[in-house]
C-alpha cells in the first residue's frame, strides 16, 4: 500500500550513500526495507527477527 511504500522510502533516505556499508536489520518483518536497499545497489545486507503466526498472538 502507498503508506508502506512511503515509510520504506523515508527509512531508506536515512541510510548513508556508501553502498558497501554493512547493514543489519533486526526485527525486519518481511524484509521490505532490505529488498529496497538491495534494489538500490546495497550489497552487504543482513537481517534477523521473528514473525509471530497469527495463532500465536492470542
């Protein structure tokens, strides 16, 4: 959705322009930010986190 896209763009704007820096996203959800960074040429990316199944939330 448009709000998610705008949020991702705002986050990506905060990342330094050096495409070789190490970026690790903790609690990265579905990885949308990392995917956008990869699309922009960042290569040293990693991420980790836990996504709860909807049945585990309640």
